[in-house]
C-alpha cells in the first residue's frame, strides 16, 4: 500500500501565497498542485491529470514549493562526478605552475600522463583539458615575429624588392 501524503501547514501557506502573487501560469500551476493535494486530498496521479501535467511534474512542483525559502536546495549546480577535489587539483597543478613560471613551456601530454599516474587509472585527455581550464590555465600562442627581427630593415627590404 502506498504511503499517505502529508502536506505541512507552512507548505500550504506558501502555496496559497504563491497562488495569490503568481505572475505566470507556471507559478499558478505549482501553487495549485499543492493546494489540490492538501485541500481535496488528491494523489499525484489525479492532480497531474486535473492540471494536465505529468506525475513527475507534480512531485517537482511540490518540491519547489517546499524548498522555496532555501536557496541551496533545488539547484543542481556543483560537480557531482569528480576524481579529485578542487584543493587536490590545485596542489597537483602547483608543481607544473612552478615550472611554467621559470620559463618552461608546458604541453598537456606530460601533465595528462602525471594525472593518470596519480589517479592510478586511465582517463580521457578531455578530463585534463577541463581541469586546466577550470583553474584558469590557457593556451598561449607563440609570437609571430622573431625576437631578433628588425622592423625597419624589413620595411626597407619590401621597398627595394
């Protein structure tokens, strides 16, 4: 047998307030989802049929009303699948940053190889590229002119060609 649904009084008050202040049809529907279930005793299936939505939408609408005052709830955000925490990634990239500061040119394959060794399992190269982008590393294009080039001599050469 299914569990009985319990709608708290504060949840019903929030739904009534949202119904009165609704600016869009979506807000009104969310409020009516909770009100119909609380006052008429309808289940999710009946409420969904009455409002013309899916059963899952009624669950989401009720959850939105319940978590309305809490900004941390109801947002997907964040990294849900990761191999290292941000601090561990920062620590891993620190040795490479020191090498880059001393004038060394860094390539991704050695960084990727070190990351695979540290994790102890193979990972896609895109994982390394995303990690570098996450920490603000970027590709630096080489200069298009030689350091010993003389701009005036080049212009003179063009004129006498």
